[in-house]
């Protein structure tokens, strides 16, 4: 860490905070499957950071006419230790889920990332983990031990049908976007106990929807012999929502496109890997930033910005901050994977079992 005063200490040490003018803290946005998961608004020059009083969060109201714009470029977001989203680019809004309260970095249930345009990739290993943990994790879930892999231009799904002693199954198909912005896996081949069954199912008037009960699963439904994935419901917080317009398979990744074209709001986007928050009100710790202008910058631009919301304080402490020429706050952070060990005793508040509250207001 550089020898200059780190703004983090203004948060951790109230006495010193009285002598400091700035503080930097940041968090991502999001999966979910999101898969989830910026944009840059026309914020005014200068981003004063003021220390709030020791009052309940509800006392800090977010202006209803001012939303925080978020923009991300080449960022790996950790939704948990095994689930990572590679955000090639993302533009959207950072919206509060609690009426009258601004988004809070320390509470991943307090905000939703509403995506205007994005390209987000997830590996088949991460997606398999998400399905087994967050979608089919319950003891009575219809599918178990789900594994995804890519074979040419098709996605292969294997697992166990949770009926009786368990029936091994295998399904191969193509992935595409649905008209309502979800992901369809259209099956071309289905096997059970290593035997072809699609023809027999058709002969008997059966399909996947009748064999697999997805009534109580979140983010996955069966439609005929097809599987429909809803990334906004599949993954843990922070929640990311948007309209998927295209899906492609590339290497070992499932790449999703949101919107119709790349939209970066900055007139001249900065280089490197970053997350940029502008406009509106953001709350972090005991502090609140109004007319936000805060950019989290990757200290090593040679690889993607590795960011873990649950441990952003560790990355903050290991980095440094400074005020930009226009008064905005620049926070330089090392990649999470390059930090030797976590420094914070507790991660940021997160309950992956709970799903998001409704977003206050409409877009």
C-alpha cells in the first residue's frame, strides 16, 4: 500500500475521519445467472463524500429522480467462491430494492443491477455449480448431480433424475434466447440409463415437462422437451436483471448478450478494467456519497479485474484511493485472487438463500 493516507481509515477510525475528506469503498453490482450481471451516467463534476449521522438507514432517502448509473469493463464477479461471472462489458442502473433508501454496498439485498446492455460469460463449471447449489439443492429437487459441458455447438447436460433409486440421464441440445429474454435448451437427444428414450417418450405421449417437476425450483422450468433458464432467478445476490437477446457457446463458456448493442455511457471511456458508478446516492458503511462519481480500477490491467463483493474490504485495504481531476473518487484495487489471505473477519452481508425483494419503482 502506498504511504499516502488511505481513505479507508476515515471509515475505520472516526477520529481520523473528522480530518479526512474522502473515502472509497465499492462493490459490484451482479447471476446471477444472471448471469448475470454497469453504465456510466452524466454525473456532475465532484463527488463529495460526507459522513452520515448515526441514524437508521431509512433516514437517508434516495432521490427518486436520480438513479446511479453503473458501467463495467472486463470484470470477473464472484457470486460465491465457485461461481464467477466474466463481464466483458455492462451498462445499466444500480437500483434500490427498499423504498426510500439508497443502495448499500454492505447489503447485497439492497440493490439490483438493471442491465441495459451487456455481454456476460459463465463457464460450464460455474453454471453446473449454480444449478446444483441454488436451483436443485433441495433434497426433493427433481434433478441431482447436474453437469454441463460443451460439445461443438451443443450443450450437454448429465445428471440423475430424482425418482426412486435415481435414474441417470443425458440430454444434448442447442441454446438460444427466448422472446421474453430467457435461455432455452432445445433437446436433440435424450438418454436415460444410457439408452435413447426421446422416441419412446414421444410414442408414450411423455415429455421432459411431465417427467421433471420444476414447480418448486427457481429459475428453471421444463417446456415440452426443452429446458428454460431464467438467469435473474437462478443465482444468488446481488441480483442482475436484463433482457437476453442472444446466447452462444465459446470454448468452455456460455456467453449471453443483453440488449441489442454495446452502450457505454462515458463520452470517452477510460482504458483498463473498471467499475464506474455515477449519479444518485450510494451508501457504504456509515458513509453516504451523493451525486456519486466513483470508479474502481484494476491495479493490474493485464488480466480481468477479479472482484469479490463479499470481501471488497480486503481489496480496498490492499489498494489505495485518490481524487480525480474532476473531483471524482478513483479506487485502485488488486485482484481478489492475488490477495494472500482475507483480512476482514466477516464478509459483506449476504444470504444466498434469500431472494431479492421487489425493486422499488419501475424503470
